[in-house]
């Protein structure tokens, strides 16, 4: 019985860790912004996220237009910085620090 409990606990921990790493986060989005978008955009993260309210960012994301909106705001951004794997993180960052959120990013 003890062996089964250990296996179940290990499986639970493994599932928990794998699901949290698969989720997007504002912190990762901020890190990606700093590495990939800040220099070509020439604006701070607060200025970028403040271009829209949280509701507007949600609508843009629901329409699948985060990458296009970023390209519109920052035309010098390379397409490699707008890969699909980055978009959920960018969205979480932009939503977290939208103009009506009251939050200010550190970048």
C-alpha cells in the first residue's frame, strides 16, 4: 500500500508541474518583451500594454490578432519574435498591464 501511495503522489506532483509550465504567464511575457520587442519597438512595456484596455486586449486575442497588433504598433519587429509559442505570453503580459489595470511593469 505504501508503494502505491508513493507512485500516486509522484504522478500528482508530475502532473501539477507539467500543467503549470504549459500555462502562459505575464512574467514570461515581460521577459520575452524585454528580449525580443523592447529594442525594435523603442517603447517601454508600460507604453505598449497601455495602448489598449484589458477588454480590448482580450478582444484582439480572441480574434487571433495579437501578433498583427504588435506588428502594427512596432513595425520593425522581426517575424521570429512573433512566433505562435510567444503569443500567449505576450497576451498575458499585455492583459496584466493594460491601460485600465493599474499595474505597471518593471520593463
